[in-house]
């Protein structure tokens, strides 16, 4: 079979990224231009600034991606782009750029859901083994998903309020840590001990998650201790928070694995870069004697390689988008499939 080369484009938040991926799992070239330093001074992503910077950078990112490979645009088999969910202005930059390339070079256009992209980051240098359970953890998502085959999704459970990544960022902010909060909490937690007694989130037997109560408890705890003039042991509070949050993820995954027969557990999304989470999920997979997959660190956060990888099964099924494709700030992975 002829090799298939897909150009992926990702601009859903504050990274402008492009990648060329062969046959859905071999990355030929890969570029990410992050805006993190720009947004750090604001304590989070400013949508208007993000979309403006995507517009300024997207042509340069394409040139860099092509330069890193021996592949020319005329030899690409399809153009894939994140169309949802994300920041609307940022998504629009990527979608319009992809449509322009598709029109000029007469290449099929493939619309990819950002969350599905995170799942298929596990397909890079790897082959997914179905049926599988995917734990998707990011700033916008905490989902437990059953996949019986490519693009066959069943959502077992989701967050009822805050996603775990958002909770990490809010806790980091109250502890005085810089943006992005997740990696900084992870580093601080490794120097602490779990000495704070924190409430367990959604301590039930459903597959749903909730982190707003845990977040609010920590915010109130820090405020009250500051009011009393007491010293917050930041490393210990970070460790206590991380243990509590990840214990809940682990418990829910175990609950699902005890009831649903699968061959593989995969973890996806920005929070999958968390070292403690990676260690705990590997233990769970070993306990249940199933395969375990988690992306390389560079494919955990937003990137275009995962978008191109997720586009490959759609290319094989000839599920192409037309030029009416538009960006959407919100979208379920079940919406189009």
C-alpha cells in the first residue's frame, strides 16, 4: 500500500503547530511554536492575543515544518486541522489556513476534534489495541472513554464541573506558582509529603469526576491560614492535592477496568505529562494485565502530530470535510460519529 502523508495543523489554544505524519504513526517533521512566555505574565491565555499571534506565526511554522522534511506540499495526501473544541479565534486561524492550502493544492481536507487528537497521540510510534479504555485529562477535559475500534467511542464518565487540568492551574495560582500551573505543582509535590487531610472528590461508584470541591477546599484553606498568620507548607499541600486528585483518577479507572473487559489502557491530554499520574496508571495496567500506552512528553500537550495521526483513520474511510467547515469552541467527540 502506498504511504500516506498527512499535514496536521493545530491552533486550538496558544500553540501554533504543524506536523507531517506518515501512515498515521510515523512523524516525519514536527514544529510547535508556543506562546507560553507571552501569556505567563497574564497568569493564563488571553484569547485575543493568542489568535493574533497564530496569524503572525502560522506561515512561518509551515515553512519550518516543510524544511525539516524532504516532503513538499504537492506530495502531501491530505490536510488535517483541529476545528473544535478550543478558543474560537485561535481555531479560526488554523481552519482558514487549512482550507486555503486544501484549495490551492487540491488536497482533501480532514476535520479533527481536538480531544480525539489527544487520544490518537498514543498511536504515534505505536498501534492501538482494541477494545481499550482512554483516560483523557487536560485543562478542559476529564473523560473516561471506551473505544471498541477506530472512531468507535462510548463515554463512560466525564467531569461534572472543573476538569483536572483547570483544578491544577487554580491550585497553583493560590500557591503563588507561575503559569502553567500543572508542571509547577508536579515539581513542588515531589518535594513534599501528603500531610494535609483533603476531601475526596465524588466518592461514589459512577465513572464521573468532580474537582471543584477539592479546589474550593484548598482555596479556603490557604485563605484561612493566611488570615490566621499561619505558614502554608506549600510543598506538602501540593503533594496532598496531587495525591488526592490522582487517587480519584486511579479509583475510577480501576472501577471501569473491573467491569469492562479491554486489552489496553491509554492516557491522553496535557495532564498525561504528570509523572505521578504516569506511574500510577502504569501500576493499574500491570495489575489488570493489560497493555499500557501514554504519549511521549512532547506529544502530551497540544501538537499537530496528534491531529495528523487522528486524521489517518478518517482518510482511509474517505471522511473528508468541505469548504463550509467552520471552527467551534465546543464539541463532543460523539457529535460527528
